[in-house]
C-alpha cells in the first residue's frame, strides 16, 4: 500500500492582505444585572482615535438604569431584584435600540420606533456582566444577552464585574475629549474596589492582567457600613429618608455640612494607627486585626469588618434609650474612620511591598484607583488624601465614585 504524501492532502489557502493603520469602530450593547440595578448602555469606539482631535475615543449613545424598590426590606431582596430585572430589562433594551446609530450599509437591524421601522447599525457584539453578583440577577441579564447575540449572530462577551470596576477610569477617560480629559491611570496601578458586595485590593499590571492582593474575610465594606448605620441612626431618620443605602444616609447624618465638618488627622505611626481612640462617651472602637491571639494577623493582607460591627451593635444596644444625637454623630464618624483606615492600611502595606520589590525593568506604582459604590463617600476621599500624602509619594489618587451602573463622579487628586 502506498502512503500518500502530506502534500497531497488538500489544505486551506491563506489570503494575505496588507495591514493598514485604519482602526474600525466597534459598537456594543451592554447589559448589567449583577444586583438590584437594571442597566443598559450603547457604547461605540471611534473609527481612528487621534489625541489631537476634539472628538473622544468613545461615545456613549445610551445609558440608563432602574433600581428595584427594596425599601420595605431595608436592603436588597433577591426576589424583588429579579422581578425588577424581568420587568425593566426589555423596555430599557427597546429604548437603547432606538438610540443605535443609523445604518446605511448592509449590516443593519430593523428597529420599530414611533417614526416607524428604522435601519440601525447592528452591534458588533453584546456585552453582559457574568459575575460576581447575585446568581438569579445575573442569570436574567445573561439569558437576555445570549438571546440577542444569537438573533443578531454576533459574539457574546462576558464581563467580570470586578475587572470592570478596576478599568472604569479608563472608560471615563475615553469618553472625554482630549482637551478636557480626566486622568487615565498608567499601568501598573492599584485598585481598591469598595462596594456593598465586595471589598478587594487589585494590582493591575495590564488591560487583562490583574492580581488580587487582598479581599474581605467576612462581609464587604458597604454591607458593614449599612449594618452600622441601622444601629447608629435614629429610627425616625431611617423611616423618613426612604433610603435603602444606609451608608449614604450615615455620611449625611455624620457630616450634615459635608466633610468640612470633620477635622481629620491621619495617624503618623503604625502604633498610633493600631491604637483605640477613647471618646468622651466612655466607649472606644478597636481597629480590625489590631489585637489577635497569635499577634501575627495585624499585618495580614485581608479585610474584616464583622468585629467592628459587633462592637457598634453592643454600644448602641447598651445605650439605646439614652444615646443622644451628639453621641450618635460621634459614633458615626468614628465608625467610618476606623473602617476606612483599615482599608487604607492594607493599601499602604501593598504599595510599600510592591514598590520595594519592583525591578529595574518594571515601573513603580504611582496611582491608586478607588472604585465602587462606597467610593462616593467623600469622607473616604478626604481620609485617603491625608494618609497617602504623608505616607508615600503617590503621584495620583483617582477616586471613581460610582455605584453599580450609575453615572460616575470623578475626584482626581494630586497628592
């Protein structure tokens, strides 16, 4: 039997094309349903980005969100969140489709609007949050995104929720015009992700290269602040506010005139940071991990907030009927100070270690990004500015004050 030469088998021919410097635009429909916010956006990149141009590198054609009404449960209820997603997602997508750019070429979809059927540019891919988040909420968005991707015959891109938070400043930078751009963090940088569901310190080395340096061992900082607020705030304040984000309410209660009410002085030594500050009310809050049986966890790269929350609960229960308004204000300020300094201590430890070990061929970290819902706390911003300015030579502190899917608010601060 004769063996056939490998050359006799048919093989595909490769067509070679000259590569040009032309960069085509990309258009995506994005869906976010990780918690109780239902959010949809239409985002497009520019055909060819020129830093000298007045046009931004990306355009947000549509962005809106609807939050589930969890007021009666004083927190996020999974079933209420899912019902809201099922009710609101389709109308949001319908409005988003109407905002798609008009199409004059063959790749288009027909969208029915008040003006009749219109030819709109078909998205190049569908983006959707794949996690982390509440499973039932994520499933709603994922299944809808899969259906759209199949119907349009385009790729489906699953987005990591935490990675998106870390890269949010780059998106904000791309949406601005070159003459009015906010600061874009240079790799490598550190990101502190602080929200109601997550607390994480991430080392971002490149667009797709991220390493988790520390995470919470129990509950997230946002959840902890909300639980503290339930104990500290007077019942009439909670009932009259209509809020379910009690952390935001606690900040307004502690600083009614803004953070100008607070005269914060950052600890100058490690011993001062680990010590409990006595109050005029006969209570003191110990920093998390300040005292452990082994004595070794005080420098552990981890976060914990349950101990602090339990201490506040005991204080409030012991003085429930006699605690004055002024004492509650002092306790609110002290609770946030201790919690936020605990976050800052791990950031400083990571910065010191990474900047000491970086080689001649690697860049030191000069930027810290604080992102997530809790980043909108202005006392957190002020505290970080004070601590970073006296502790390390940080070139830029970027605070991305944005809750899930909401419009972001930037606080780029040179320190």
